[in-house]
């Protein structure tokens, strides 16, 4: 299962710094997620809330 953070950021023309400010997640954690590290559930919730998407929108999964 892939996290689609990079694609969302690209489509919205957002930088790591902007996402960090929107979500309250450190830039280093955002970079880790973009490089393949699996985020914790609370981090996913913060991302979804800050980016104004559903948590399921953050995943590339055939079970959507």
C-alpha cells in the first residue's frame, strides 16, 4: 500500500514546508513519509485534516 502524499502535494503545488505548516507535522516526518516510511495512524489523521482530504484519499489501494 502506497501513501499518495507526494502526488497530492504535486497536484496542489505544495512544498514540504507548506504541508508542515498546514498539518503541524515536522518537515522531517513529511520527508520520511514521501521516502516510503509508513506513518502512524495519528499522523495520517493530521495529514488528512490539514490537507482537507479523507484518510482513504491518502492511500493507493485496490480496496477503496
